[in-house]
C-alpha cells in the first residue's frame, strides 16, 4: 500500500492516477474483508491480542482512507 501511495502521489497522468487509486481501493477492501473475518472468528473466544490487532488494523485503514480522500480532493481541485 505504501508503494501504491507513492505512485499515486507521483502520477502526472490522469489515467495513471485513477488506475492506481482503483488498485488502492481494492487493497483497502481486501484488508477490511480480512479484518471483518477475523472479528467474526474472534466473537466466541474474545482473544485480547487479536482484538487489539483488529482495532489497530481498522485504525490504520482509517489513516490510509483519509490520505486517499485528501489526495483525491487535491487532485480534483487541480483538474478544475
């Protein structure tokens, strides 16, 4: 994801930008799916370490999501 973020930030062509933003969205979706599955599996046992890991994963995803939103907003503003 860090590599995709770097490519997105450096992309000068609109097509390339949106292509890599789509890939970033797919990566984020895959991680959300994995974290959701872990949360479901952990509903019975309530393993504290796993709960902490899941929470950290969601927090990290929130940071990436906010970064992507900010990048898209700036890019859209530049194109207008």
